[in-house]
């Protein structure tokens, strides 16, 4: 026996339900967010203008690295010379000496100045007396707020031949050392002053990251029998790893741009063999010698290396630990 299925019809007096008609597409997400929070987005106008005017528009001037520029002439150079200035600095022995100095100072700064704030933050995190912790934080933060001119002046006065350091060496029966005039001491002086000035300020980000770690993780580690060192290794360091990786990538991006101001204030012609870096060499070649096209070519070379370094570091970080800037 077969049965037929009939479509159910609505009872008399009841109309069919209206059919939904497709309306216009909803407004895109970013436009809706912009209309809703336009006051907040308006705060970004001035920073964007700053980067546009002082960071991106000056990039147009890099064209003089491939053109012959003469002071008083066209802003974008007179004649097209191609890679002439690139070949000039690549064949210049002085440039390669400066390049090696930059790698040395950048590498030493990265090796010493990057981990010390982490160690200091871990030590401060273990301090239980709030008064002692605040005192150490205040003392370590203070050098960051000093001008580089003041830091360089203090360094030169402390290490002068008649300065406190040489007086202390004299009391110990040691001959005075000409720290400022000897090339072999410059890297130690630069890295030491950089640590003193930046270590305390760098701990702020790590201390903030430490506050986000769940206390239950420490409790579970204690239940499992982990001592303080094990807790730091297995709980604290993994908890601040994203912050560490982000700052490491940023430091690698500025690897070639070793502190121009501090080097310029600390070095002298006697210490050029170890102190002269790309940024100071570009300053002397461009501003003092009026070789603007030559200096622009070197600066563009430095910028390309920095771009390659930060892109490579970001890619390796994303593939290995899963944390990256973009």
C-alpha cells in the first residue's frame, strides 16, 4: 500500500509567510568601527603625520644615492650616476673598517644589554621587601632620564687621566690609564655606559610581563617539588617569552644603528680604529665633507641590512617559537 504525501497548505484565512528579500550588504567592519570609535582613532592622526613627515617623506631623498648632488643645486641631484657611489664605498678600505666596528659594537651591545634587564627583573621579582625593591628600581631607572650629553660627560670625567677612576688606581699602586685616548678601551667604555643607562629602564617591560603570570602555575610547580630556580626556568621565563622575543627582534632591527650620539660624544681621532661606526662615518662624509650622495649611498646600504635583519629575525621567531611582530 502506497501513501502519497501532499504539501500542507495553510488553513483558510491565513496568508503565506512573507519571503525574505535580500537587502543591501552590511557595512564593512572597519568602516563601522571607524564610525563608532572615531574619537579614539582621531588620537592617531598626529603620530601618523609625524611618521609621514619625518620618516617616510625623507625617504624620497635616497634618490641622491644614485645621482650626483651638489649643494645649492637640485634637491634630487643633477645627473644620474647609477651605482657609482655604491662601488666607491664598497671599494673603500675605510668603510670596511667602519663596518667591522659597527658589527663589533652592535654585537656586544646586543649580547650584554639585552639579557641584563631580564636578569635584573627576575632578581627584583624575588625581593619581598617593598621598600628595598622600590629603592633599587628608582636607582636603576634614573640614568635613563639623563641626557646622552650628560652621560657622555660623566663618562669622560670619570675616566679622565685626572679623574676618580685613575685616582683609585693610583691608590692601589697602578699606573694611570688613558681610557679616552686608547682605542682598545672604547668598546668596553661604550658598552658599560650603555648598560648603566638602559638596564633599569628595560626592566619595566619585564616586570609588567611578570605580573601577568598566573600564580596557580607557581603553586602547581611547588606541589610538584620545584624549587625557586626550577620555577623561574619552567614558569617565569616561558611566561615572559613573548615580551623577550618582541624586544629581541626590535634590538636586532637596530643592530646596525649603533648609538650615533653617544659614539660621537665619546670618540676622538685617536680611537677611530675601534670607535668609528657607520653612522659617524656617514656624518663626517656628508655633513663635514659635503659628500652627500656618497653618504646617502652608505646610509641606504645600512638601512637595507637593518631591514633584512629584522625580517629574518621575525620569520625565524614565528617559525620556531610562534611569536613575532607581524
